[in-house]
């Protein structure tokens, strides 16, 4: 299917679900859209349920797409389009002294992409529709029941115009945000607390253009952040320690100006606000990302402060991790135990993001002399100690995370694989379509006969041909590596022989 599809085309004629293979994804934000698109592209029947009317976007607080997320989008053929729509930044300054350089990142995307969340959603929605996702807008989840080999989701029109309806599926994924109806329906707690209250948001025009694309500052009791939409308006995010008021308290532009002047030294001629609001920032994480046949992803599983711009990115990484696993199990290529690895791999990442974003916001909120002194020392330390700075940047951008590996596994197992050059092209291109990629040593006169693709019997992949691509390293490497569809190493070995490779493929990709 090509061209721009209408994502509402099946809304009025819902198709009966096939319980053993269907997946219901709840929430049409970035996380739900990526996951639904991945599943549909893999041939899994997917219904995407969203209580909002079509075309009414969520409040767009996210503007930063980090390197690891751009790599995942590149695997899906979407990164170049988004990069053309947004603007890239390769250096960020925090707390006045800490300069964070991104152009040294070991990634093809050695920058942060500044683009409004709604533009990311637009591209992901188009992809999901073209892949065959069935959209059910204006459908609010009111209950979830599990039994046997299916899950039943009760939905209703939030306007109350239609009675309740039941949808059934093999699995359900709640990607419906921090007030997740799915999480509440399965009785999962969401422990945590509010970190900062009465954060102000405003979309405004500026008479003076800021010197940097991303402008942030924290002075005394005030913090402010400016980022452009690209249409002449800027999003302002600000906070003042002395204005701890309810989210419902009316917000005037003068208050936004005052906070900006305190934090950044001037208000840049702020005017013509088209929208203003308050919100509070929580730090919360569900204790489990899976309960039976129900999964949580994105803000339904974890919420944290916007510091570092990690929210949207962490949710998209959740989706990239879960999608191929659900497709493998539903396609009969993997045991259902594979789904347990979603919790094992993503829950620790969510916990780490809570800590790193919380650390950044606490540094920004520093008030007392000893906390200000600590921030100054830490800033100097990070500026001077490269390995520590690289680790921090790796966490914020997502490229530094590694998944656990079994005892005795090769040291590469669980590591992210960058977009390496292969003999026939780039790794990300070879991964298109949610494929595993087996990378073997090059075939040459000096190659070991038992490690060439021909000797391993890998030129014909049998029934795996739709799930596996076999490639060769562009350089002379002896390591054979099997890359998962989400870009992490599933298996690796030095001087591997045919039986060892076949055993690894059977375990990871499925039998021939």
C-alpha cells in the first residue's frame, strides 16, 4: 500500500477480532502508534483504540528526539523525513557552564532533533495506517478482563452517545499515558510522587530570536526553557519556586514573562500567546510492565520530569522492544516466555530514566548554598572527565543502555549495534521490515572456509527468509553477530561454525 491512507477508514465498520492473533493497542500517542505500526507491518491484526477524536492531538510537551530513537526510526525508513522537518542541535548548554557536545556520539545521528511531538505522531500515524492498523477513535476503555487465551476490552463513546462494546484480542498493550485506563483496569499501582508543581506552559511569539535553538536557564528560584515550533511560535516551559499553585489556577502572560526574565535575563519580547496552561511533573513507575496478557508501555508504565527530553524517547524504545517479540510469539516463531524479557529489559531502563531526569531537575532547582556548590562542582567535573560525561550523555540519548545477557554469553550480547557499514549497505537498511540480521565474516581468499556464508549454509534461509537477512561485514572481522529487530545483539561468536550458527538462529529467529 502506498500513498497517504485515511486512518479513520475502518472506524465505522469494526472487524470481529481473531482472539488468538489480534492485538489491541490503547493510546494513539507516539508509543502506541509505533507499536501498532510494527505489529501490523509484521502481519499481526491490530486495533488501535483512542478516546480522542481523530485529528485532536495530545498536549505536545515533547520536542527532543534523541540519537537512539532516531536510529530506531531510521530502521523503519522514517528518520530522514523527520530530520527534514525539524532542526538539529549538536551542542546543549546547561546551568550556564556545562556544555554538552553531541557531535562526538558514536551514532549516525550525533545530535538531538528538535521537532514538535505532533509531527512525529503524524508520520507514525501515516505509517500505521498504511500497514493496515484499524483505528478506533472516540473509544474510551472502561474495563479489561483476562481469561484463557484472550483479553476482553470494554470500550464506550466518551460522549455517552453509544453503549459499551467489547473487543477481544490475544494481547492488549496500554500506551494510554500517565492516567492509563488500562493500568487502572488491571489493578496495577503507580507509586511515586510529584516532583515540581505549577510548571507553566505557553506558546508565544518573540520579538527577539534566542541565540541558541534550545535555550535553558536556572537562576535563583526560577527556571525557563524555550524551543521553537518552526511556525513563528515558541514553546515556553517555566517554573518559579514561589508560585506553588494548583494546575487549575488561571495563568497570565505576565507571569510567564516574569519567570522567563528571572531565569534567562530577559523575556525576548514575549507576546501573542495562543495557548497557556499549568501542569505538575510526577516521578512514577509501575512495578510490572506485564500482567498476564496485558502490557504497559510509555507514560502508562513510567512518568518523570521533562528534564533531558527523555519521555517520548523512552516510550518509543519500549515499543521497539515489545513489538518484535509480540510478532514472533503470535507468528509461532518464539515461545511466549520471550515476552517476559520485556519486563526484564525495559523496567531497569525506566528506573534509570527516572533517576537521570530527576537528577537534572533537582540540579536545576538547587536553592541552598551547599546544593548550589554541589551543582557547580558536578558541572566542572562533567566538563573535565570525558568518560563520565560520555556515560551521562549515553543515558540521556539512549545509546548507552545495554540489556542483560545470559551467563557465559559473548561480551557483545545485549549491546546496541550502531548503523555499521556492511558489504551490501547499511545495517539499518538490512533491518527494514522488522528483520533479524546475521552478520558474518567477509568471503575472501583469506577467509576461514568454515566461517563464510556459503559454508554456513546461509544463502538460503528457508522459511526464515521473511524474518532474516544474511550480510557480511564490510571490514575484516572474525565475529559472527546476530542482530535483533530492535538493534541489539541476540548472539555472537568468534570463528563460528555452521551448527553453532544454526542453533543460534533456531533459538532466536525460529526453526527453518
